[in-house]
C-alpha cells in the first residue's frame, strides 16, 4: 500500500495512491473510510485495524487524480527526525574515513520537513548547499528497546528523502555542528508516498540522485553499513520511538562536497532522488523568500 498526504480545495488529508495504469489516482480515505483519522500520524497511532481498513479501501475507484492535487510530505510534522551519518561503505571511502563501529546519530528539526516536489531554499548565509539522497523509515507505533529480530514490526513504511545539508554550518567548529547544518527550513523533502513494508525489501533497493539531469549518486541500499532494523534497535535502546517519527538512513557516495572540485547547489538547480519501488522526489532550488522571516 502507498499512503500519501495530499491537498486540494477541500483541504489536506490522507489517501491511498493507486498507480496501476487502469485505476491510477488517489483513493480519498475521508470518503472511502470516513471514520479513519485524516492525518498520517493519527492514522498510524490508530493501529493495525485502521491500516487494514485503509488497505481494504485501496481497491476502490480513485476519487481524484495526481495532477489535481498537491502531494505533501507523508508525515506533515514528525515528532522526531533522526538521521544516520556515514552509513554507506562507498561514502565513507570517498571521504577517506574509517567505517563507524556504531551508528552516528544526529537530528534534523521537524520544521525542515518539505513536500516531495516543493522548492529547497538557498540563502546567502546558507549558500553551501549539498544533496544527500536517502532511504527514510517511518515508525509505525510507540516502542522502546526493540529487539533486533522484531524491529521490522515497528516500521510503518518507507519513503524517499533528500537530507539537504548546509556544509559550511555542518562543518564549522569542533566538533562539527550536524544539527545546525542539517535542519534549515525546507531541507528535508520527503515522499512521494509511504510504501508499506509488505511491498518492499528495504535492503536491496537501487538509489539514484540527479542534479540538473546529471547522475551524481548511483548505489543500492545493500551498501548500508547499519541496516534499517539495526538502526531502530540502536535508537530505541536509548529513547522511545513514536508513530510518525522519521529515520533517515544515510547517503551513498557521490555528494557534491566530495567532487573534485566540490560542487554546491545554486539557485536554479533541480535535484531528483529516486529509489526503486518507492518513486522519486524532485526539488528545485530557489532563493529563500523574504516572507520566511518572522520575529
């Protein structure tokens, strides 16, 4: 099942994406199952029965088409965005770094969430923009101290993510300021849909990133150092994971900073990240609008 959050004239709500050519479109759960929550996090919190009802509704005739709506991030405001650094073998090698012995964890603030096709903001003080195509995991239920062998049971689904990074802020100071460099507004595009675990093997997916049509990253999630389940087990040892939390699992080789010479994203660039079976996100880079300032 592919669950989406979408907006049209009637508001923002959750639907099931049907991409079969003969029934392509979105089943609006507010119509197909009006007793279900209309927000993704609340839907996940409602439990397995609610998700099964959504899955049953997936066979309905779609209520709307993709061109008629705006796709949002599947989870509009996650409680937590947890990220893993240096988690692909080839990425560690291109940076000349040793493979980590345990996951390197940092956070992205939830205000960085962005839609799958919405613009990424560039600014003078955040001009050292870089892309990081990544597999994202969405947690499906409240959990703590999850045994490794049961970690798959707490996954709601998988998405495509771009862990946009402001390198100058990320690498300033000692130690580096990952949270500051990774958390700028609009710098966490996510989507296009949350694909449930029954449809995908997260550890054997082709991952590609293009900048202005040029292929920059071309890898597979089988190169992950720590897989999705190991990351969940590790994180949940320390703190509670909750429904709707997002875990981004690291980026493969091919980031702009590692190129010779290093390449920065600039206004007018377009970044596309595609993961096998999950679809793609595509985001243009624009100058930060003046109305983003509020005080």
